[in-house]
């Protein structure tokens, strides 16, 4: 596959400053793609954002980043207006690839001796909103603005938690199950427009989001022990998959869950 097929095309990555999103931004930039990045970072994590932008630019690509809550509709529409200007200036008709890689949720249990330690309605809704429903709202807005077109491809990120239980992961599990459903629904509704929508189920990967999960040490140990490949998944495993499948010759995968986990799921 030649790099030229992607040169100058744009990717929009929600969650571009860390983990899978950052690795994918770097991998796509190496293929010549320009990157719109959406992320939510405070002062202490801004250095990592600057590193991602510097790596994209070092690859000779453009990086236009937005530090904002992806669930804020007003900010989303403002960001889309700015992206539209960039697309027009670069002569690209629409965004070629969108990735939804947001990690932002409550890790409280449903049941606790002290009810204050258990999940509440606001936390449950926020988790579902950011980690699942925002996919639908961003895609709706992109379609409305004419910013996706034939050949565009959308990736969401799921985990084993969509169908298995992990302590503290109840709300995120629900979000993953919803995200997979949203992915299928979008694949069906966008099929007639030639837009591909798929989900990646990554294996357990050592990122800041994983380290927030109570008992993540056990998840890491279990992944290393049972993964047929003998190691954990890395952000680059996912990034390289998305970069390879970004090639325009790949045009008939839609509504799928692609396992990028070295076979981890089948060993559970
Ligand atoms: N790490 C794993 O083991 C694993 C496995 C399978 C799936 N996943 C999924 O992959 C996705 C990415 O996870 P990660 O491990 O790369 O996490 P991460 O913490 O490394 O990155 C999360 C990104 O999301 C951004 N973000 C969070 N909330 C946001 C918001 N409200 N608005 C805008 N940006 C926001 C952050 O700024 C960051 O760029 C998540 O959906 C996660 O559930 C993770």
C-alpha cells in the first residue's frame, strides 16, 4: 500500500492526546495524513499534547488540536466550523477517517455499604454520554455539515468489558455495550452513503485510562498470563491496524468488531 493514497487527507481523532488516540494520530501522520485532534487536558498533562503535535508536524503533516469537552455541543460546533475552514483551505472535500477514543467515566460500583460511594445518576449519564452517545452526536454533526463522504471510515473503541464483568467497570461496561450498538446502527444508516463504521476491541493496554481502573494490576497480570501472544496489547498495535485499514482499497468492512488483542479475548 502506498503512502500517497492517504497524503493530505484529514483524520479527526476524539481523544488524540493519549493512549490509542495519540498513537493513531502519529501513525496516520506518518502516512501523510493531517490530524484534527480533540482532547481534554489540564496544565499537568499539556506536555504530552505538545509532544503529539510535535510528532505529527515532524512527519510533515498538519495538526489542529482542540482542548475541549467532546460532549459540549456548542464547542463541538465551533470546532467543526474551524475544521471546515481547514478542509477548504487544503482542498480536501471531507474528513477521511474519524476515531472515537474517549476515556472519561466513573469507576464507582453500583452497590456500596455507604451509598455515597456508589454510582449516582449524574455519573452514570456522564459516562454513557461521553463514552458512547457522543459518537452518534459527532457523526450526526459531521454528516449534517457535509464533512464525511464516500470512503470515509469511522472507528470506535470497545473492550472485553462490553460483555464481561470487571469490578468498578459497570458504567463503562454499559457504555461499551451501547457503543457497539451505536456502531452497528451507524454502519447500517451510513452504508448507502459509502461510509464505513467499525469498532476495535483492543486487548488490555497500559494507558492512563487503564491505570484508573480499581485492581488494574490484576488486569495487567491476567492479560500477560493468558494472551496467546505472550504480551499486552500496545497503543501502536491499534494505531497500525487503523493506519493499514485507512487505505482507500479497503472499502467493504462495515459494522464489524475487529479484535486487536493478539487473541486475548478467546482465552477468557
Ligand atoms: N486501555 C485499555 O486497556 C483499553 C482497552 C480497550 C478499549 N479501551 C478504550 O479505548 C479508548 C481510549 O482509551 P485509552 O486507554 O487510550 O485512554 P487514555 O486515557 O490514554 O486517553 C483518553 C483520551 O480521551 C480524552 N478525553 C477524555 N475525556 C474527554 C472529553 N470529555 N472530551 C474530550 N476528550 C476527552 C483524553 O484527553 C485523552 O486524549 C476508551 O474508549 C477506552 O475505553 C481501552
